[in-house]
C-alpha cells in the first residue's frame, strides 16, 4: 500500500507540479542532483539578488519580496546545498531592505500591484517583522559558504532586532514559532539562546494548543507533522510516539485520489492551487520517508 502512495504522488507531481518541485521530488526520491534543484530555483531570483516570481505561490509579484527569499534559503537548506552565487545575491538583497531598526519587513508595497492572497496586502509603512527575519538570520548563520558579512552593520542590527523582540515578546502561532526555533538553534551566542529556549520557547511549546494535536480541527491550522516534518526536528521532543503513529496514519489518509495532498487555506487561482499542492506533496512524502512509512 505504501509503495502505491509514492507512485500515486509521483503521477500527481509529474502531471501538475512546477519544475522546481519536480526537481525536489527527483532529488529526494529518484536520485536527482542538488545542482538540478538549484538550477530551477535560480530562475526565480531577480537581478537585485532577491526572489519573487511567485516562488511563494500566493505572492504573484515578479519583484523581490522577503518571504520568497526566505523560501529560497529554506530550499537550499533542505538539500544541504547553499549555492554561493544565489547566496551572494540573497545577502545583497537583504542588505538593501534592512530597515533602520534592523530586521526585514514581511512584505513590501510592490506586492499590492499584482495578484496576491488577501492576507498579504501591505498597508502603511513597512517595518521589521520577526517573520521572516528570525528564520532567515538563522539559516544565514547555519550555512558556512559565505560568512564575511556577519560583522556588517545591517546584519548585526538585524540580530539585535530579533534578540530585542524575543526578550520582550512571547512566541505565538506556528509562523512565529518556526522563526524562534530556527534563530535560536543557530545563533552563536549559545548561553543567551539557551536561556530564551528554557524560559520562553519550550514553555510555550509545552502548553496545550501550541502544537495542534486535534486531527478533527478545521480551517487553517498546523498539526504535529507540520511542527515535526522530519525526524530530528526541534519540536520532536514534545510529541509522543503514539501521537506520531496517529498523525502519520492520518497523513496517509489525507492523500487525495489524484495522488497529491491538499491545502487548508483559500486558493488565489486554480494554477496557484496546483503549485501549492505540488510543493506540499513533496513535503508530505519527505515526512513519510523520514518516519519510515514509505
């Protein structure tokens, strides 16, 4: 049965997914190369070094935006290949959009000029946001291909922004939580990071409702396997093996007849829906593989 899961998903991906997600599937399941993933990723990068062009499918803006640039870092991280040319461009772009307080905005107003999901609309002045600043800084600190920018003023100011935010605030919600996790996992000041992990992050993750365990919950939510998409993910220590077993069975049951997995938020367009489903189907297969289900 589980072999059939992979075969059905493969058919869905090759019928419907973007080239990028076909390359991701090839890399994780068919012996494809990292270089092929990077080549398809590079097509989304702009001359300013940032990423746009609907790399994040709900943002159709061709111009560079912070979150699509975050996605590019995530893709390089997932295949453990931080391409020096792409990375150099990303650093240049982030240097250019760092706000005076340090940190990066969630989005810029250019986004409004193109189709986008309503929750991405930018109102008023842009200011630094923990999302996506935390995870982008964490991944930039994790990679060791380029490090000479670590002492630059914009980067240090951005680190200060995240530290200040975490000192004053508490984690809330999945999109906030993953920023905390990635930053605190990779920032060099381990003593300060461990203090925040113990005092805030782990306390919050331990609270009922922080990690959604209810399989019957409806609407936009993030379940156990969103928090722990692979073995070794940070939040794994908060989940029991029985919970993993239940959620993995549920994940298998959620595969649709066409072989892909669905989304739990409104689609911008039919093509956007397929782009998201291709991305998520690769992610779901990675999870099932990591837990030994396929």
